[in-house]
């Protein structure tokens, strides 16, 4: 659940892919998806 400047929470998820580098684990990719946003003017 993500809390933003909007009154109602926005529900979604992230799907992350990691890569091991010489400096340790790093994000290789991040994809987010929005599952629900209440009708409060929040972007859908």
C-alpha cells in the first residue's frame, strides 16, 4: 500500500529484477503496476 498526498491509499505492486555487481546487489529493473486507486482524484 502506498500513501501519497492523496487522502486514500493507492494499492499496487513492484516487480523487481536484481543483478549482482562487484559492488553488491543492485536493481536491474523495476516494473510497477497499479491495482486500486479510490476515486479521490488520484491518477489511475
